[in-house]
C-alpha cells in the first residue's frame, strides 16, 4: 500500500473513533477498543501476506473483551463499518483474519453482515 493509502486508512480509523459514542448502552465494548485492536492488522488487511503477531494479539484481546451479546454486536458494527468504508481493505483478508489468529468469531467481517443476529 502506498504511503497515501496508509495515511487514508489511519485518518479513517481515527474518524471512526471520533464519531463513535464512547460507551455502548449496555456493554463495555467501544469502537475505540475495536479500532485500537485492529490497527496493527492494517498491513495484512490491505496487502495480505503474514499476519503480524501484534495484530493477532489485538484480535485475541478484542475477542476476550467481547463477553456479552451487546459487546459482540458493537464489535461487529465497528468492524462492519470499517470493512465498508476504509479504502484498500481486501475483504477476503478481513474475513480470514480471525481464523489466521486462531479466533472463532460468530460472524463474517464484511460490509453486509447483519450484526443484530450476532449473539
């Protein structure tokens, strides 16, 4: 990914953090937590190749933090928003990321995922 593309990815992730509410109504998961957890994954999400260990650490932490249905739905919505709006994300890479990190999430990271069905 060119430097301009990396800058655009970081700017959009920052925008997602700034525009999301700090806390969800019932859960503790926030888009800030999601973005912080997946930011180290940007090289894999855009170019593929090897998944950085820091990415898998973030994905695993995010998985462990999403302890309630509300948390999982919040994480899903944040990931869905990123998948649909961040330029340069390879959706196949996004979909394969949890498995590459040894995490089984109950939904596909995709702009078409229905997060209301996540439990």
